[in-house]
């Protein structure tokens, strides 16, 4: 998995209020344990409500590759100065 993507997700989660962080962690843990109980030897976390639903492997590969060739940003603290950078609003 792309390290930059994982770090971005972690930063996004940490920016949430504590109650929302706990709710998100609880939901992810439920998905993980559901997945591991159905597939004990697999760490595959794709959970489908319909077991007959097929997964488009090409689309999944494209989704997983997002960010692999991303160019690093040049702005300082983009998450902190989001409005200023995007909308020219002063802080």
C-alpha cells in the first residue's frame, strides 16, 4: 500500500473530533474481525453485503494505485491553511 496514502488517512482521522475517531476505529475493527472470521488465513478486508457481488479486479487495482505517482505538494501545512490556499481567505 502507498505509504503517503496511509499517512494521509491517518492525518485525516487524527483531525476528527475524538468521538468520531472512536466511532471510525470501532467500525474499522468490526470490518476487520468480520473479514478475519470468514477468512481466517486472509487479511483481505473487502466486505460485500451481497456475497454474489463480483469485484472488478481492474477497477480495484486502479483504486489501489491512486497516489502511487503523486507529486509532493509545495505548500507549508496545507491541512492547516486549507481555506487560505484554496479560497484566498485569511485566517
